[in-house]
């Protein structure tokens, strides 16, 4: 009885694996194309590119590639200050969901109407802080 089980199992394995090993090419197909290894040139060592998100030259632009403009207000990006300047409102700036205001000292808020929290020069973007340095 044991041979009855082993024989069908052996046939199944032989036929199953035989299909993988006994592959015939179609009669009209030619020999497989030769493979050719192409030598690779060695790549130069990667050097990190300078950060291009903030242009190095002072100036103005309508938007910035990294920082979104303030919602609902007329503004422009000032490259030297590193913030958006809100037009029509003196000494009011915006960057990364925070408004900055200069009135004899720095304050910040999540809204241009306030409430305003006092902060020091360390709490404002560097370019903006340098602009008002005394």
C-alpha cells in the first residue's frame, strides 16, 4: 500500500519539476542573443548641492519655494529678511504659520490681529532679527 502512495507522488513531482527543466525552444527561434557586459565608469564622489530653496541674493518675489504665503493677505517674499512682508501693514511679517510684529520689541501671533505674545530676537527668523538689530 505504501508503494501506491509513493508512485503517484513521485510522478507528480517528476512531471511538475520536469516542466521547468525540459524546456524546448520554438523551432523558428534562433539562439539567444549573446549578453555583453558593459564596463561602468566610476561615478565621481557625490558632493551635496548647495541649498537652493532660498536664493542668496537680496530681493523680492511673490512666493517662496519652501514657505507658503500667509492666508488671505497681500504679501511678498523678502530674500534678505527670510520672511513674507505683509503689504499695507508696516512692520508685520509672516513665516511658517507665525506672524511677527515689531513695536519697540518683538511679538508673535498665529493671527495678524493677535493676540500677541512677546518674544526676543531668538524667537524671530535670523534675517528679520538682523534687520532690526540696534
